[in-house]
C-alpha cells in the first residue's frame, strides 16, 4: 500500500488552489485592520491623543529631556 505519490499530488493541488484565496483573505484582513485603526483614532480623548503621540517619540529624546544624557 504505497500512498506516497497520491499524498504528494494532493498536497501540491491543495496548496496551488489555496494560495489566491489565502492572499485575498490576508489583504482584506489588513485593509479592515487599517480602516478600524483610522476609525478608532477619530474619537480620541486628549489624554489618549497625548499617549499616542508619546508612543511615536524616540526613547533617546525622552531620556535626554529627563536628564539621562550628560551635557558635553
């Protein structure tokens, strides 16, 4: 009972048929997440807005403003 070629053929067919659907699903999911992110940022409180901006600030800028870097 040799099932090697049958299993291999099935796997190749399965992957070939699945690739476009998987790609489409991934793209749609990414678009949905992006749209959701933009929509949720629309109604932020002032504190949430400040936290969001602080998240984009490089750590070196924050630590320098706190006096962690010696002056030259």
